[in-house]
């Protein structure tokens, strides 16, 4: 949707537009107020376009509102369905949480929040450690009684059993990462339909055809474009199935070459949700298994006994922070263990508190970086729209002037 003239006059974004070389890059640290303002204008236009798209289907909207109203109203009516609704809401909310984290991980053209490292990875590690402490997987992973052994040894803590315990969260996270790859695809597809195309791809092709020297990065990008154009579904699937920080280029390329939506999203969904997330989950489960930890400690003991003792001490403290077995056969969370521990463990508690503070600080820094990067992306997209809008207006004026000149020539 073209930006409104009023917003153009008020903020004067044309000052950041170079008609020859593209849009000048603005950052939050150099222009915080302009980045915030342009990003808010971009969000406003996206919300308006989304609302306009939804109201085009009034029947679907009416059915959705009616079903949502009925479902919400039944929550306030006591009956045998109350417990079922409660469990359903808890299950849906839990899996939507992981889908949302997956979207955050891949959205933002490379500036996504690394939610696997921050959330899903630690969750899988905690499930693995708890399963080993409980000698089975008979425990809940969310809710009030999460990570408490229900019956020690009632099931086996095998690799497959732990994988089954975390696979749905992993698949939901992977599905979210696939959804987060859609904005670059739609943006590039819309630009291609408007005749603007992929300027980066065109620049590299022109540079390569003219005999110019390409850097290693430029050659890699050009090869990615060529491979995706040639292999289609299979190429997208391979790129999505492996850890690939350049996958945003795949979405842009597929949009530029107008690859069908279901071809792009289907390959991305299968690659990220089924293959990539499962591989990463299996790696975390293996890394935190007793066998792998024993191998690592044995190797460290060969290198240096002191390093081995230090690593084992740190690992044991982390295990104690996650799951602490009690005499009753249940497990307590790290917070409960700290509150109920004796004075002899005060030094361990302070160490865990320090590590927790460092971890929370790192998470806060990454969250701030993610928000700033997202705002800069929105602001830059708005300036691109301003440039496109201005070029279209100039083209219309030129066309009108040419038509007027042709009519004058005919009249003469």
C-alpha cells in the first residue's frame, strides 16, 4: 500500500532517498526518533491493509466471530465441559507459545531472536535431565506440576522416549520458523509483480556479466540465487533443512521468481519443522545424556584433571538448579531447592544466582537488539515504499506530459 501524502509531508522521508543508489540506511542510534516514527507508519499501513483484506470476506469473518463468542461464553458456564475446556486451552496455549517463539526466531530478515538457544534448547535439556533423574518420562513438562516425577522408574529414559516427550514442542517451534520466513517472500513477490524485481540479484548479475570482480560473499549469493531457481522445491527443502543464516535470501529469491506459494511454504515447512528442528532436538538430547556427558568428562580428564573437576562441578550445579530429587520420589524445581537447602549449600546458591543473573542479562540484551533491529527493518521498508511511491508519481507525470505533447503535435 502506498504511503499517504500527509505522512510524506510531515516526516520528509525523501531526505533519506537517493533516486540513483536506493534508500540511504538509517539506524536507531543515529536517528532514533525517525526510526520509531517511520516504523510506526509502516505498522499502521500494514494493519490497515490487513484489516482491508479481512473485511473482503465478511461471511468467514462472521463465522469466526460467532464461533469465538460461543467458545468464550461456554467458559463462564459451569458443567462437565469445564475441565475439558481448561485442558484444551492449556494445550493450545502451550503449543502456540512455541510457534510464536519460532516466528520470533526467523522474522526480521536475519535479525531474529535466537529462541532455540534461549528457550527451546534449555527446555529440551531440562526434560532430558529430569528424565534421567526420574529414570523415566512420567512427568509433565508444563503446568503447576511440571518436572515432578509422578512415578520413578515407571518408564524408561531412553533416547526415543525423551524425543517423544519434546517432539511436539520442537515441531511447533519449527513451524513458527517457517511462518516467519513468509514476509520476505511476499515482499519480493509483490515487488516482482510491480516490475521492480530483486535489485540485489540484478546488481550481481550485471556485475558478473560485465566482468567485474565479485567478492566471496557476492559469489555465494549469486550461486544461491541460481541454485534455488534451478532446483525449486528440492533446493528450498535442502536450504531449510540445514542451519542457514542466509535463508532469508531463499524467500526473497522465490518471491522474485514467483515460485508458487505452496511450493515455497511446503518445502520450508517440511525442511524447518520436520528435519531441522528434529535434528537440533536430537543433538541437544544426545549432548545432555549421561553417556555423552561421561564421554566429555573422560576427555577433559585426559586433558587436565582440574578442568574435568571444574566442568563436573558446574554441570552438577546446573542439574541441581533444574531438578533436585527428594526422598518422596518427586523432584523440586531449582527455586524450591534453593529455598529449602541447608546453610552448607549457600555458596552453590550464590554461584547459581550469579549465573542466572548473567543469563538474564544476555537475554535482555538480545531482546533489546531484536526490538531495535525490527524497528530499523520496518523503517527501512517504509522508506522503500516512499521511494516506490515517488517513482510511480514521477512516471505518471511523465506519461501525462508525453500524452499532452503528443496531442499538441497532432493538433498542429
